[in-house]
C-alpha cells in the first residue's frame, strides 16, 4: 500500500460531545507523524461540495472542552447516490487525500464502508454517537457526557417530583438502543427504564403498574427510550391516562439538551485515545476498521462488525434496577 501522506478528516451525522477532542487528537497525532490533515466541513456534504481546508496544530487549539464539532456536521443525501460519491472521489483526488478518518454513528460508518469498497480507499472510523449503539466497542464518544447530562436533569426533576405524588416519564435519546435509559435510570435511582430491547409482547408499562410502584413512595421516575417500540414518554402517558386514571402523570422530553455541553473527562480521554489510535491504525496499514475500546484497550473493529446487528444491552442491569427500586 502506498505511504499515507495526507488524510481527510470529517464528522458526520448526529453530533456528540467529545467530537472536538477526537478532531484534536487525530489532527495532532497525524501531524506528529508527518502526515498532513485536510479538515472536511459538514461531513460527507463537504466532501461532495469541496469544503476542504488544510489544518495545522493551531486549528485544533482550545477545543477539547467544547461540545459540538468545529468541523460541523450534516446529513448528506447526495452521498447515498453513486453520482454523489463519484463527486466526493474527484475531490479526494483533487486534494491528494490518501485516507479518510470519519467520526460518526452507524449511518456515517455505513457510508464510509460503501465508499471504501467502491473506490478501494482506506478509511478508519471513530464511534461518535451519544447512543452507544455501535457493536464491537464498549463505549462511543459522547455517551458518557449524555449520560451525565441526563443524570443532572433527572436529579432536578426528582426534587419537584418528590414534592408532589406524581408519576414522571422522562424521555431520553438512544434511537433503537436503551443504553441511555437503562444506565440513566441506574444512575438516578429511577423506578424503571422502558427500553426498546424488551419485546413488544412484554408490556413494560403494565408490569410497572402491577409491581405496585408508589406503594411505599410518593413519586416515581421512569426513564423511557424515544422509540416507536416503547411508544415514547408521550405515548406511555396517554396510556396511563386511559388505562390507569388514578395516577397523576407528567412527561419531560430531554431532547437536544442531551447532545450539548462540555464533554466529561471520560469522553475527552476516550476521544483522545481513539483519535491517536486512528493514526496508528493507518500507519499499520489497517483500513475499513472502526476504533473501539474493549476493557480499556484500543482495538480495531471491522466496519462490517461495527454496523452489523444490534449491540446487546446487559440484561443483568435491568434486574439490578428492579431489585433496587423496591
Ligand atoms: P449517524 O452517523 O449519526 O448514524 P446518519 O444515519 O444520518 O447519522 O448518517 C450520516 C450520513 O452518512 C448520511 O447523511 C449519509 O450521507 C451517510 N450515509 C448513511 N448511510 C449510508 C449508506 N448506506 N450509503 C452511503 N452513505 C450513507
């Protein structure tokens, strides 16, 4: 394989706190190894539209503590088409880019995999998503910060919830994954988590009510994953009003609050280690892999594994939550 002299770097899809720390780490690590860095703005959109600028170490100064992404991010319809990807390829050649580092979620890595196979081009991915839903890595960049934000918000809701006798449904993000709801519930001492991993045949709301919550408490907090499978917090509240009208139910949807804010130490460290590992991977001749963490170690996860199937939750955590909410 030809020596890599220049890499392109982009953030794509949903933003996540810690993406800036990853941008900094990739850029500095590349320059340290004598590799040029081209920053590509707005994800694949900037690759198609040629929004590409050379980065120096100072371009990534003072960003480690900021949420969002200085490279901006976008969803790009053109990149889903053969013509769009051909245009992106023209710009890769125009800027002498020898490899790409893509920071994003499963959609972004699916796009990377497609592009890499079409043009036989080396790409390394970093898992950047608050949802923690990529397989082959224990954690994704942004997940810990989002979890801490959820904890901060729920603690405040608890103060008001316990002043009234109410059932609070608090909706959190996570797409089709219950990591944020389940671990958020554990971290806040919530009554339960209603998550999409539990089959629709099992009525999680009925189980919650039948378990007799609030018998010994005067308020209850339940974390709900946003998902058509759970019905979301609104859908569940609607059901309570119809089926269990004796309960005074309230809904809070945390929404985009969960994406923002300064990344936690864990996310900054993870992003820094993964960013450096991305450059190591390219120097070792790796291609089409996502950097993952496994038991504190950096590992290379083939794209096919990272985006295939659903990352399983730990059902023991659900049992622990049940046990602790008596
Ligand atoms: P995330 O990376 O957060 O999961 P998306 O699912 O929105 O976000 O994906 C981000 C972008 O990745 C899309 O807007 C699109 O440009 C690109 N993408 C996603 N899936 C594919 C695919 N199968 N083929 C080509 N590009 C894709």
